[in-house]
C-alpha cells in the first residue's frame, strides 16, 4: 500500500527551492476516499515523497531498493513522458525521512522535471498523471497540478475590410486591446498558451476563414483542445455585437466576431468596454480567462 506526499519544489525563474519538512502523505481508499490530486505552485522540479504502509494501524516499512520501482510520469494532455529520477529521501533532504538513517533509509523521493526547455516565459507541463509501482505489485496513481503564472494568450485582430493589411503573427498577453472601426467588422483569432503564425497551406494546422488564410500553432507541452465560452460583459449591449466560435475542425483556437455596430455604442459611452472569455482544457480541465478590451 503506497502513499505519496508533496515534499517541495524548485522554481528556476526565481531561483527558489522550497522543502516541506512535515509533508502530509495520502493514499486513496485509506485516508482519502476520492482520486488524489496534488497542487504545487509554479515550479520546474517537483519532489514527490513515497512510502509504504504495512498494516491498518499505519505502520511503515523500508521500501527496498528504489531501482525495483516503476515510475511513469506523463503530460496529461499529450501522453508524452516527463523525466523523473528516484533517490533516497534521507540523502536528498534529511527532514523528509526522520525515522530512517543513511545506512537504512525508508522513504524515497521522485524528482520530476516538468520544465525541460527553459525559455522566457518558462514553458512548463502543468498537468501530470503519475503511476508508481513497487516490486511487490503495490501501486498508486495520482494527478499533479502545477500553477503557472505564464499562461498567456496569443491573438491576432483582423479588420474584414483591411484583411490584406493583416498581422501575420500573434500578439501575446492575458488581455487583448482591440481597436474598433466604424466601417468594418473585425474578428480576433486567438489561442491559449501557444503562438499563431501565418504560413503556407502545406505547413498549416488550420485555416480561418476556412481554406483562405492558413496558420500554424506553436508546438508546446499541454497540447490539448479547449472549450470556449463568453463568461461576462462589461455592458449588456456588447452581447448583441459579438459572437464566439471555434475555428472550424480545430479545437485549439477560437474566433471572436465583432460587429462594426459596436463602434457606435463605444462612441456613446466614456466607460471602457470589455468581455471575458472562459477557457477550459478538454483533457486536463485547466481553466483560465482571456479578457478582450475594446477601444476606438
């Protein structure tokens, strides 16, 4: 009967290492009655502690050589393997295994590296599914959720009447500033967490309008489809001037369609206009919000 705990994490961006000297261990079906999910702040290495319960009274024994363990860590959205290394917990951080000794350690630490390519902003695997089995066929499965402040959105506003003068690559931010015109409808093509670039058809992932302008989406971790919904409007009349659709036959990008009539309503108020779009990962259930602000 295997149990796991979050022992700490390392953040390369801030050069911060956090160890939990009093970690709480979990075992589904024993001390929790539901599937196990552990949450960790933005981090590039995650330390998962492992121990084995021997009886109903909560006694624990030595795990044996960690080479006998099988550990599989996968990006929940792509199925790709994520690097993991096993070590004795006592050797890595002594407070993790207070009852073990250097000669006879009991607990193991799994060191998961979820940020393989260090870029700016750092690109991390945010949802990891983990399976661990020992040499006696005891096993545990759980999900690890990594909070990530660098969940940015990539967007391209395009004026329908000036489509030949369009941008060919996306801007980036958690908020899009979209200029509204009185003589043209506008649409905003956007994608969560990955850049969009206009390419020729042979290299494209999708097109919008269909079979007209072709785009490639940046290859990243957490590569999944999304559900998109408009969650709120700053003013009720915006709802009559916009609509939201998925890119046809492609779930990783969406289009916000904006009627030119919104310019008239924008001219009638001194208050800023905006809306919020909810984004929900189909595989990972990641949830986030993309804000669009309108200006003349």
